[in-house]
RNA sequence: CGGGACGUAGCGCAGCUUGGUAGCGCACCUGAUUUGGGAUCAGGAGGCCGCAGGUUCAAAUCCUGUCGUCCCGACCA
């Protein structure tokens, strides 16, 4: 590509709307432009990288046995009504009507469509396993689109669906995909970690997320410093801490006027917050429930919701609180009429302080079993520094960008959509499914988050829009242009993606742009070195520079490229 | 959806308090001089000041509404 013809409008200044590096750099490097909130045009440079990532994904998916196809974006409401998600998915589902006032949606994901395809065209165990995937735009009417491509309303996703005859076969498919994902993100040059994850709205039995480690990541992960345990904080577990044995003291009711928060109470009674418990009041499918965790801990909504199996789950309003007959600020588990969930730490600790269910009073030395009852479980967020649940090592915290997720769906969709196959005995069984997603644009953004410096993007070679940029210092110098054109032609012949900066710009501008758009290798052609029969190179990432023989430039460049990651 | 902020040229901003009909830097076009890390000078093009009402002789500026955008929280590739 000749730079003079390339449509890549670079910006010197950072657009005010962009907050994080990847968003700023994609705009500055002329890779994309915003059309509406969470909706973007990919310009040629951005699209080339999207293409490179897509190609890597395709190769690995095909190697794992996947077959590419293309589902429609527009999907009829009936399919979603059948699976039950037309109601459950909520406002995020982008609903549209046709001219006959019939309901459709723009696909946020394709479990329904995939299942309905298989339901019609796959009938026998002999056709299994089957793995189908596509790379396509997805639509989610996000409450808050954010950070450019990180969270858009329209985004490019690779989604894959596996159909197997039983759980054991699903295991095989799942691991094939898991390994393919590891390969994909490695090939994209990303520093990432697969972590255990919640299944969320998609449902199913188990799941892993692939997290690219970055400070700007929206997710918090915990990983063990000793073994390979790693999990999203939403579902992270921890090993047991030693409980200091303590004799149970008599229950005592104390006056605590105006002490409505844990901090107030702890200060007023001169005790540590870890000797208190706090009450969280939620509505689960319209029924009130109280969750108690130690005063210094945070409740884990996901774990509680999963435990309750609730679809509608939200923190109770003051009205809900009133209806349940609770006194805000003084809620305790003793003699409680509302359903009580106790974090296991609360059940295991002795002599905690809790609300007395009476305005202005708390109870000291409350003990599980003796003074209060409840369903015990793991209902709190695990924190960095706690014990690894697998090996007892220390858990570390990191932030990550979720670029992919693999799910074991089981029979959730095949049962609701009545998709089954006949086994050897002629008996109908529901397909056992898995689904596997990769955010392609998000992967690109994550790669930039992880690979940039003050001058711009530093692309990993595998996903750079061009591998080499050839920069003649002056486009007016005939011999520079001759050398540049020769090298350009030679590299193209070797299938190297090369950009020839033939613009009538000063060298400084060309260098700045080359750095900004992040081309891994730059070849500079100037009179000084040409006089000695040499060209100059500079590696974007390492900054390493030197000369190479002009007469043998093509093979020298190929050799240099070999050494760049 | 709750909280906060902002909409003035492609991008970054000033002007608004105290109303008088729009300005700066970058980018863009022409010419000259330059030419190895975002050149200099001269000339030029580009804006219904988000939109709609209202107040006023007069509105970018004051008032109301509306739309859009961004950030923080609850949700997810």
C-alpha cells in the first residue's frame, strides 16, 4: 500500500471523548471513527487488524474442528420466546418491528438460531459432534457503552456453538475450544489468563473467561501465586482461614442510638468491624431475603443470586424494607422472620455484634446456632491476600479485559427449544451444547491497551495492519524513491504487508505517523546511508536500530521480521 | 436507569458572568523558502454557536424544553 493513497486520517490531539489509551490511539491513528454512542466505523487500518485477528481465529477454530457459516443478524421473536429469553434478556435486547408490526431483534448472540438450525437438520448421533461458528456483528443495547470498542452497542464477535451427545463429549469439545482460545490469544501476542467465571444470563454449568491483563480492565480477577487457580472475583472461592477459638459470651442488648452503619456501630462500641456483621436486604423474585456478611466484608451478589436461583434480583428499596417489617440500620438475624442467608464466616465466628431489630439497639455476642439460624453458604467477595481454595497459597488481585468466554451450556437450550437427536437405540436425547465467544474488536483494543507507549501503538507483529513501513526521507529524491520502490516491490513479491510512505511530508511527520500507527519495522531510506550502500531500520517495540545492505535489502528485512514478535 | 459534566470549523479549545451578530491553535487549500523526529512566512477556504421555543430593538451569551455525547454507579464479547 502506498501511504499517499491510504485513508488513515491521523490526529495530533487526543479527542476529548476518549478516556482510555486504546480508544484514544485508535482515533488518533485513524483506525476508527464514532458514528453514534457505541457504534463505530472501522477505517482501513483498523479493519486490516480486525481482519488479521479474524484470520487467526478462523485458523484455530477450523483446526479445532469448527465449521464457519453465517447466521442472520435479524432474528424473529418466536425463537426467543421459545427459549424464554424474549422476556428474560430485558432492555439490552435490541428489538425491532417489520412493516407488518411483527417482532424481531438484532442478534446479541445466536444460541436460539443455532439450536433451531440443528433441530431441523441434525437428527442422528452419527452427525455428532458438530461445531459451527461465525464472525459477525452483534447488537446489545447497552445501558452504558464505554471506552470505544471495549463496550459497544454494535460489536464484532466470533461465536461458536458445539453440539454433542453427552456430557463426556461436551467435555472434549469444551477443551478443544479452550485450547484453541489459548492459541488464538497467544498468537495475537496478548498477556492473558483464563479464569473460572460465572455463567450469567447465558446459563449452563461451567465457564471460563479469557482475561487480558490490563489496568483499564473492567473485571477483577484473583489468581494464586503458587498454583494455577484463577477466577473472576465474582465467583472466586477461598480456602478456610484459621478461626480463633473463642468462648461464647452471653448475649447482650446494648443501646446504640443513631448508629446506622457498621462503622458507626464499631466506633460507638469500640470494636473492630470484623467483630460485627452487616445485613444486606434484597428482593429475589419479589420475595425479601436478608444476607449477613462480616462487617468488614463485601457481599457477592452473583453468588447469592446463583444460590437463590433468582431471575429478578435487586437490592430492596425503602418501600420493600418497610413491607418486610425491617428497621433500617438495626437489622439482625436473631428472631428474624425474613429468609436469612449467612455467609459461612458469620456462622463460624463467635460473639459478633448485630442489629437487634429494634430502633436504637444492637446485640453483642451473637452466636450462630445459639442465638440465630439461617442458611449458611459462601456469600461474600473474596479479597486479595486470602488463601487459595486449591492449594492454600496466597491469592493475588489483577484487573483484566474479558476478550473471550467459553461456556458449557448443557441442555438448557436444547430442552427449551426441543432439539434432540436419536441415539443407537432410537431413543431421543437433547443435544448437549457449548458456546464460545470472542470479542474481536475488544481483542484489538485489549492488544493496544497492552502494547503502546507515549508515541503510539506498538503492534504485535501478527496483528499489525502492516509489518513494515518503508520511509524515503524525501519523496523528491529520485534515488531514494528508486530504492524505496524496489524494496517495496521486492517485499510485496514475498507477501510481506508493506506500507510505502511516498507522501510529500517531512521525514519527522512520517516517523511520527509510523510510530503512531505502530508498524513493527521501519526502513528508512536517506542519502547519507545510501551513499554507503546502506538502508536503516528501526524496530518499533525494542527501539533497536541499525543498517542493512541496500543491495540485499529484501532478504535482510525478512530476516529482521523473523526476529520480531 | 440514578448521579455529574459537556455540546461553538475535521480535532483541541476561548468567548457566555456583564446580550450588540464569532475567535485562537492544529489539520486543510495556494505560493515561496525549507527538508533525518509533527518546519517558516504570506495568502485562503471552512461555523444557522446541537435543535426547538421564549425574553429582548438585539441571543453563542439569559430562560424553558428537547436531542446528543462523555464520566461515575447497578449489567455483559
